[in-house]
């Protein structure tokens, strides 16, 4: 793998089918996956959602990763140097903080993601802890601030800067990934390198990773100090939350979603296999329950034998559907005991939507 | 069934009579200029288009689109307060709007893209250029 010049200006060849992504905004590119994407454990690259704050960077031929701040030996890494280091693979769900924002009532501002701003991939790259060890982290270090090569269009717009606590940065599963599902990262997914913070919300998974700064204090900038924060004590829907009650998001929350049916579908009476995915942040999926009568009765779905710390857990349920109208829903419970709520947890930016979703279908004989 | 409908926006209708200066004793007769007529049909609105002919559409094209495409605006369904907050944030982020332009943009956005308008219509398509790994070179 080498750094191609302006690789992302290459035209995408005509797809073999109409495609599986909804264009929510064309610039910057924000695309969500169609619902039927969530019937496989690993999300194919051509279906994987895309989330950008700004235009993707195009001047990447001289890309280097800079590691600086509270370290004994500040240094840079070229892509070739990163590739020579020991590579690790972690399967993990990447989910946008705002996935499901478009489902909140009252409505909140932002990209109106519904169900498709999530995906599960096998991420391969170097451990962040190995890079930090190569530079020598100072004793008073507490945080790792990260920034990508992207730049806002206007100088007044704050740069996208994020950060994670040193303990999460030193976790053996936290990677600087070079590959996704075995392929080099695409430009929209952060080529040549992105941060992978398994179990944590996507805003920390910095793309086109250019700078890692080890610090004693918390990261700075709008997108850390104001953006991507969640109320410590959620208030009433529609109410503002004082800034001192907001803290940075960390872990994903337990969620499950059907992929094989959508609201409004007409299905055939008889045996239907319901398929979907479930995941949680730093816990595993313990069970997924299914209702086909609007929540009156619940039955356990069959969990796929493939289980992982941070990935999708595929589930299936065979439903012997009788003619008429039916309301179907799934509800996951994780190994820490967290259960999906009936109503979403209100927060002013519409983050971490994980309410049980009621899907109305019509069964015809 | 034809779901299309037409929205007419008569500019200046909100001007209150007490704000007007006292009329001159003998005003010369003048033809009344036709107010700008702004039209958009419902399907276009649901598909994320901006109304034609509105001065605010020109502001959106000149300012908002420096950084992002119009669907960023047209997929929102917000009340006036939330629109004001959003446009204030965009001004901090570099949108070059006078106070008057910002106020008129807030009213314009809240008029069309509020909670009464159903969610946007979407159709799936292929990934954008740059979404897949580059071919080996």
C-alpha cells in the first residue's frame, strides 16, 4: 500500500445495483445505510455509512502522523513505518453519535440520521499504545488529543479536534487503523489512517489522523468543549441543559435493530425469518427479545454463535405470521444488565438514540 | 391526487402602520410595485429544494452553500427558537450575515422547514466518489 495522489478523485465505477446508501447531504458527504444492510454481521464497504464534518482532505501525498506533547521523544510516522509495525485486528461497531437523531421528538438540529449511521467492520492497524510507547509518555499525561488532516472551509469555523483519556488510548484494542475489512481505508473513511476506539462513539474515531498530542489537561476546541456532550442528568424533552451539566460522550449504549423488515412493509403470511443486529459499548449482547404483538408478549431471538467484544451480534427469529396488521419490535439486553428503553433519553443534540423501535407491517395471505 | 400546493409569501406584509412616517400632504400617484411571489410545491419541499424567487434563497446560495449543500438546511424540521440558535451558530462559524439578513433567514426557515412538514423523502443510491478503497496502483 502506498499513498496514491488524489486517489479519491477517481470515479467510482457504476455499481452493480442501485446502491444502498441514502445521501443525506452531498457536501460535506453524509450518507446513511439502507435498513437491509443490517442483516449481516460485517457491514460491506459499499454499504458502510459516511459521516463528514468538512470536505475530505485532498493533499495527502506528504501525509505523516505526528506524535507530540507530553512525550520524551516527539516524532512522526510515515505510512510505510506504520505498516512495518505489528498489526492487530479488532472487530468493532462504528456508530455516529447522532444516529437516530431524526427520530427524536421534538426535532433537533443536525444531520437527520435515522437508523443507518452505524456499521461493523474489522479494523486492522497498529496499537495506539505502541506508538505512545515509542515516544515515551510523560508521568503527568492524562489525555490524548487528536486531529485529522481535514480543514473547515472558512477560517472562523473551528477545527474538528477530539480526544480520549490516556487510559482508553493505552487500551490494547485502541488502534490507529490502516485497513477496514482487509482493504486500505477509503478516502471517506479516513485514508491513510484513522483512530479506532472500540465501544466508544464515532466522534472519537478521528479520520485522516494527522496529529496526536499527549496532554495533562482535557482537549480544547468547540467540538470537545461544547460539541459531542451528553447531559449528566437528562431533563424533559425540548429543554435546554446548562453547559456545566454536559460531559463528553464515551461508550455506546445498548441497541438492536431489525434489518429484514421496515415500517410499512407488506409481508406474506407464514414463516418469516426476522434478522437484525444488536450491540453495546463495552459490554456484550446477552439477549434480544422479539415482540410481534406490539409489546404484549416477548420471545427470545436466536443469537448468532459469533460473539465479540465490540461487534454486531446477529440475531434471528422465525415468525409464523398470521394475516392482518402487526407491530414488531426487538429489544436488546447487554451483559452489564442495560436494556433498551421504550422512549429515547432526551438530550439537546439528539445523540445516542436507542429506543425500542415499533415497526408496523401488514401480513397478507 | 395532486398533492402539490402553492405558498405565496408577500414581503413587507408585516410592516406595521405605526412605523410609517406621516404621509406627505399631496402624495403623487404612483403605481404599486408587485410584491415578489415565492413559489414552491410540496413535493419539491419534501425533496429538499429551496423555494424559487425568495430573497432568502439568494442568501442561502451566497452564504450557507460556501460550506455545505442546501439539504443541510432543508432536512431540518425546527421551530423559530431552534432556527435562531442554528443561524447564530453559523454566524459564529463564519456566515457573513447582517442582523437583518439573519432575522429574515430565521423567519424564512421556520416558515417552511418546521415540525408540521413531514420528513424528507429519500431514495437509495450508490456511494460517492472516495467511499471505496482506491484500486491498487
